[in-house]
C-alpha cells in the first residue's frame, strides 16, 4: 500500500473542492442551491473539513487497492483516471443525482455536485495509480 499516493489523491479532492466551490467559480450557485450564504461559509466548522478529508482518504485507499497493474501502452495516470471515471459515472453520479432529485434540489445544484465528484474521483484515481509502482507479473 502506497501511503504517499493515498494522501496525494485525498489532497487532490480537497484542492479541487476549494477551486470548484469558490464563489467565483461554482460556489455562489452551489451555496444558493444548498440554502447557504457567504456569511455561513466565512467560519466553516473545522470538523467538516476533517470529515471531508477522512472521506477522501477512504476513497483514495479504496482506489489504491486496484492500483499497481498496468495496461500496455497506457500511462498509469490515464489508466487510473479511466478506472476512476468509470466508477464515478456508474456509481457515484447516479447516487448523487437520485438523492438530489428526491430532496427536490435544483438541477444545477445536483449536476454541479455530481460533476465535481466525477472529476474529483477521476483525478484522485489518476494520481493514486501514477504514484503506485507497477507490480510486474512473474511468469511461472
């Protein structure tokens, strides 16, 4: 298990979130959909950030369980990104979209959150795979 890869992948999720949800990017729209104001966001609860980082570490750890094999002619970053993209599109996005629909959230709020997680998991997976050494199969 490559702890550096796991930590780097988790940090990438947090860094992307700081950019994605910044008021100048999609943050204003997201806050409106979530019923939050800029004042609500000025003093975030540190436990929220700790919890988010822990969940990102869980996702990175889960992806690291599959890293270490290679696809001929493909970079490890691209290979990992592909695996992350497929997981995010087939599992994460449908769950988030369904949840948002039941909660009667706006479509822009639902799609911005789902798109963030698709991109975040794709990036995280690419980083985890790229930083995990490839294990060569031993011919028996």
